C-alpha cells in the first residue's frame, strides 16, 4: 500500500538563504517536531514536489540528516525515519536529561529578567497551543523554551548535541502529544522559571528532569511504541 501524501510544514525562507539551506532546515524541522512518522519512506521526488524545489537540494538535505542519525538509509537505498525500540527510546531520554540539565545549570548564572520575560512569553503561547490542540506548535514552542534557556549561556556548545537527540526523539514525542490531556498535567516550565528567579540549581534540575520524564511516561513502553509504529504514526488512544 502506498504511503499517504507527504505533508511538511512550510518554513519561511530567510533572506540570503540558499535553496539547500532552506530545504535542509525545513526537512530537519519536520523530523524534529515529529510530523514524519517512523518507517515513513522519504523519496527525493516526494520531498521535492512537496517543497517545490529541484532534486539537488533535497538530495543534500537527506544526506545531511542521515549523517545526523535523523534518517536511516536501508540496504535497498530507501530512506526513512528510523524505527524505535523501547530500550533505545529510554537511552535517548536519559541522554536528553543529562545534556539538558548540564546546559540549564551552565545557563543559570546568565538568565536575566529579560530572558525570563522571553521564556514566560513562549510558555504562554505554548499553553494556548496546548488548549487549542495544535500538537506541532506545542512541540515547536516547547523546544523554543528549552533552547532560549540554554542559549542564555554565551559559552554554550551543547545545543548541537541536544538537537541531535531531539531529532531522534521527535517522531515518538509526537505520540506523547497524541495523549495531550495526560501530557501536561503539571506545568513544569512554571516550576523551572520559579527556580530560575530564585537562582536555585537543584530546583531547576528537578523541574527539567520531571518535564522530560513526563513525556517518557506516556510513550516509553514497548506496547505503546509498537502500536505507534504499526499505526503508521497516528494517535494512540
């Protein structure tokens, strides 16, 4: 059976951004927020038609994303979003906790009142997206919140590692968001911002670790992962 038509979010092309850069950024964003389900084959023709570009920038974007472990190249040269096991999922989540708690701890001394206001504004928009049930926007804004916190550290070098983990987890966090009523029972971002205001590193770590583990609770079992893959990446009730 043929896969459903490919749908990718359209990112605005930045000034002076080349076609190669824009296609890579668009496809990377789609994988990171989970709109391309695991096991979904990606062909140069489909991606090029969806984004309205030639084959060359798509070929380069697929190559780069494969080198980042965001896409898998199979023996038959087919490219797809990698499938997942529960054990690998949990390993990636533990890595995410380690990297992000490290990044938050290093950023803490540099978090200003202006940065806190930015974080609060992002969290307000995230709450509105959650209330409206817009999953992709929830994921994007959640990542924006974490990124803006960690980038408060002017010396940070860990974001590429964190984003590599986000890329590999993206399709499966989409499952957690299919169970949105359970996912945001506690606003961990509010807890994190309270810790930032107090300059309390332990409370900040506890809030961030709980934020990440909330997602694991709803997606990290073998049964849920298996059902998600077999459903083609659709919502699991």
